């Protein structure tokens, strides 16, 4: 497949963790590309304050089909990166209906808006649908590394919503040849990650301890889960390669090469702290009703298609995340 010339992109979830990093990457590496971002009026803009005069921010909502129709009709982006989602697994147990509405119905609305415009006038963008490694659920040791044909055993309402999103993308390709490409991204992290996710949460606590704002105790959930970590900046580079080198209708695992338990990750992070003697305490409130404890991907299919390799070592990811939260506490102190 040849490399298409991309003139414009739409990023749903541009104010989020991955969306803001994707905008950064495109502006730096492909400065001729016009970037639009879908956001709700109440979306926090902290992650994109440095981008406000370089991207076109468009009000809309995934649960409001007319707003999506209007945006796509006016902008007609060549590529849509669909990153917006309710992405917090724990919250999905508390609010399963909201999670399903945002992730499944929202994705259906977006794909339906594309289909309607395609039928009306030939609009035919590439649509990246961001699924998740969570769709695989709890795998067996003999099923490692996880390949794209691994059976789906979703273990949370969030994972169920991502199965729905994933399969909708496949169905719109199968039925109407909407040019969807799916990714199942494994654990990815870095600066700007929300503080409800493991590394970012731990780093925020370490930075708070260093700033004298928290007692020297890190509160944690399950430390025995095994994860393979990727830096978000490697992840967004992978997403660009996906839409420029991969054929529609396909699905790809994307993940890093550094595998460890959450507990081992925490010990590496603590070694970077400016404070010694920090204790670790399990908080029962942080334990999930059901958990996925083994996630090691096979990314051979994606590497063969794009040549992508992660470039940022995990130590740098941890340092950058810790410094992000140190800056946060310094700002709070100076307010």
C-alpha cells in the first residue's frame, strides 16, 4: 500500500492524554497537516493550552449525531483518529451504562456520520478506531504472547465497550467499506496521563511526598499484574504509521518491549525519588471486582506492516512522568 498524502486530520479526544500527544507529534513531524479536534464545551484544556492557536477546536459530542454530521461535512478530514472514550476501567464498574453509551453508541454515531456522507457525496476518509488490549481479558500462560486472533474474554464493562467499538469498526468495513483500521494498544503511559492510572498515580504520590504534601506512604492496588509498557510518544508515532501504511479492515496489536509486574514498575519509580524510605500500602478500595493480570502482546503483525519499533526507554518515561507531577505540585505551591 502506498503512502497517502494527508492534508487534514480530525482527532476525537484531542484534549485527552493520547490525543494531545498525537497533535504534538503531527505538528512537529508533519507541519503541513491541518489538525481539527472534537471537544465538548466542558472538556478540560490543560493538555492543549500550548496548542490552542495551532489547531482548530470544534464543539460537538459523540452522542449527538447532528454535531458529528456538521463537523465532518464542513471539514472533511482525510483521516479521523477516534481516540475519545471513557477509558478508566474502574469507573466502568461504577457506571457501566455511561461507559457503553460513550464508547459504543458514540463510535456508532461517528461511523454512521461517515457512512451518510460517503453515500451522499463520496467522502471516504481513513478512520482509526482505537480499541484496547483489554478486549482479550484474562489469558492463559500458553496464550502468551497475545496475537490478534486471540479470543476476546472482556473482564470489565470498559472491556465490553471496547469489544463493541472494535466490532463496529469491522462491521462498517465489511458492510459499507468504511476504511476503518483498528488498534489494540497495550499499556501506554507518560506525562499528562490521568492520575487514576498506575504509573501516573504512583508518580503523583511520589511527587506529593517530595513536596511535603503526603505522608511517605504510596497507596496501591494489585501489584502482581504483568504489563508491557509503551511510551505515549511512541504510541502516537505508531498511530501515524498505521494510517499511512496499513490497509483498511485490519486490526493490529501495538505494545512495548519492557515487561514487568506493576510492583516491579513501582520499585523502579521509587528508585528515582528524591525521598528514601517510602512505604507501600495496599488500599482495598483500589482492587477491582475482576482484573486482568497478564498482558504481553505479539506486535509482529504491526512491525511487519510498518517497521515501527518503540524508541523511548521506560526509564525515560518514568522520569518524564515524575517530572510532570513535580511541576504540577510546584504550580500548586505557587498559586
